[in-house]
C-alpha cells in the first residue's frame, strides 16, 4: 500500500526545472520571447534564440549566453534549414510575428497587409511546428503566443483577431496531430516591451497608467510574467490543447479602445 502510494505521489509530482533540456525560442531576442528564453535558461535549459539576423556580442551582450539561430518566419525553406541545423531538442516556443500596424485595416486598398501578417504570424507558426516536430522529444512541447483580441475583437484589428484565432485553433489541432507532444498557446494581455515603441513616450505613459488603474491585477505585464507561464506549460505533463491567459484580467475591462 505504501509503495503504491509513493508511486502515485511520484507520478503526480512533475519537476519544475529544465535541467539537461534544450529549448528553442523563435523571436527570443526581444520582448516576450526574451522573457521566455531567460526563464528557460534560469530553469536549467540550454536555450537557442531564433530570428532573421544573428547579433554580435558587441551589439547585444545580453544574448551571449544563448545559442543564436537564423530563421525567417516568412520563408519556409529558411525555417526548414534552421530546424535541421538545430537538431534534437525538447521545447519550442514561437512568439514572433508581424510588426505593430503591419496588418493594415479591413478596407485598405489591397490585402497586402493582412496577407503579410497571415504569412508571418500564422503560416510562420505552422511552418515552425511542422519542421520542428521531427526533431522534438516525444515528451516535448510547442507553445504559441497570441493576444487578447483572439477572444475579444477590437475596432481596426480584424486581421489580428482573425490570425490570433487561427493560431489558437492550430494549437488545439496540433495537440491531437502531434500527441504525445503537448501543444498550447499563451494569450498575454498588455506586456511592456519594445513592441509599443511606435507610440510616443507620453502615449506609453498614458497606456501604463490605464493598465495600472483598470486591470484587476493592478500590475504592468512583463516578459518575465509570460516566461513564468511558459515554464509552467513546458514542465506540466498534463496540459495540452489549452489557451493560458496571462493578462492581469484585461478581458474583464474596457481599457484601450
């Protein structure tokens, strides 16, 4: 009885470290992706960060402890070559996508913006999962990143809402297609990163004040908050096909539009 009880406890006590494991973060050199890369490394993982361009230690000394991989989300051949070069690993986290405002609006003269955004964010995520899958450990994970507009549409963001919803649907599908590899999505709320630099400093200050005043958590989201959530999804063996909201309660309030 004691042996059975001890076995049960062992099975129900997953570790919360990544010692001896390898993590690949696409978009891991800035913002949320960098937060995930740092969290994985702090948990003991060897971390590779992937983006279009490798950066020297002089340009970015904070990346010196990470392996750098060149990968262009909009080019499937580049994605395939990158993952073939990476080889075997345990966890994939895809944060990268289009730049702020790159998606355009619904009634633009042409559909160039939404096509480019779909190509980079949705099809780029698809390509990463597709070409990473043969190299992933059988108990590995894939985690995508979307945002609150996937659940609550906002004026002027039809492309973002549609693409985020598509990524979340892909995550659920791949949880079945790639099982026992676990596939999940993190849906962040406002996170203070370089992504918001298209706004003036005064506008960013106003935004921060709104978040602190209106979000139930009364907290400015940080890349470390999302990194913490990513670590949870990588280390908990009983979570797959799930959207984990890390938003401070953003969807409970009207705040931006």
